[in-house]
C-alpha cells in the first residue's frame, strides 16, 4: 500500500488554523443585528442627536475620527454633512445606523440611547441614499417606480404610479 506520510508540523498548523476559524464562527458581535433584544417603539418621530461623541475605528485606535461632536438632526428637515474626505461624514452615518458604538458620548433616536433599541428595528427606520446611487437602464420614472416592487402599490394603475413617483421626487428634492 502506498501510504502518504503525515508530518506532525502540518497537523499542528492545520489545528491552529482550524482553531482560528472556529473562533471566528463562534464569535458573537458586540452589536448583534440578529438579536431580538431591545426596544421597538410603536411611534417614531425621527429626531437624531449625537452628544459629546468621541470615536475611532477599532482597526486604527490611534487615529481619532470624531472629537467631542454634538449635533442634532430635526425630524422632517433636510441636513447636509459637508467636509473633506476623511473628515467623518460617513462615520457619523455609521454611528447613527449603529454599525459602531462611540468610545464616549451618546447617540439618541427620539431621545432613546441607540444601545437600548433593537438593532434590526433601528436600521429598518432609516433610509439611506449613498454617494454612489445605482440607476437602472431605463427612465428616471422607471427607476423611481422600481421602489414600488413588493409594496401594496406594485400593481397600481399607471396614473396612480405616476402620482406616487411625483410625490417621491418632491419629497426627495429630485422633482427638478
């Protein structure tokens, strides 16, 4: 019989790699979007506030991205985050969506600390349009109507859909 020799070092390396793999699989993130825990308020106003926020990314603990930031976003009002690349605009959004928690300070949604809210519920309350929107190879109307898929308006008449498209464009300041 042709036996393949197994080297002890290969087995040791394999066990080490497997241990790291299993540790990764078994890891429970500190912000668990699959968790059922946390508040899910019935009524939402939409006020967002960041109070005395300090933050740096875990991968770069020596680089402070946000320093003592306090800002309020009023429900129903348009706000713009403007600044140079790397100034923290996207980081603020990631803190509001609770992809990260601040090192210090509090992020609140309708006065409630985000840490008390159910993460999946919180993210379902937020609509985000990224800096790189994707458009389908059709008209602007067709692109906006795409948002009606899997809603009660999906099979509305063309006239009803046009009214909904116009309303959406007005609300998003895209009616021009």
